[in-house]
């Protein structure tokens, strides 16, 4: 069995880039830099693929307790995992996908825009 996904609704991380700048630009910069990260399902090291399926090239393996952003989501191969069976794949970085069946997003559907 190949592990292909990630975990539950995570923390919000903010970066302070531009936070020292004056006025509205600093506020907008901080809000735009906020990223929701979803933790990998407990007890799983998740395979990161180059596309939305297990037949795509293995890019890397996430460590236990990793947290990942979901930039966009794309339909692909159906995968069963700790959070059910899903055809949704989460884009966590450029050219990197994990199955949503291993991500606890709090939803069985899309939680991010569809990838182009």
C-alpha cells in the first residue's frame, strides 16, 4: 500500500514581511502572507507525487507530523486513506501533490481553488 496524502486543519502562520512598513501596505502584506497548513494524518509518512495519481513520479516523502499548505486542488486517481476515499489531490508546492484522503481538511470536498 502506498501512502499518498495528509492531515487535519492546521495552524495559521503569518509572516511579517513588510510589517515594519507604514500604512495599509504593511497590513495587506501580512494578511496576504497568511498560510493555512494542514497536518499529515498521524502515523503516516506521506508520498508527494509530481501529479494527481500514484503513477506519477515520487518527488519526496513527508516526515511524520508534517504540515502542508494547500495551494490548489485537482481531481485525479481515487485513493483510500485515513480520511476516506477521495479523487481530490492537493497541490502543496510547485509540481508536488498529495492525496486528500490523507489530509484532514474538515471537508469531503474542495477547500481550495481548482488547479489550472
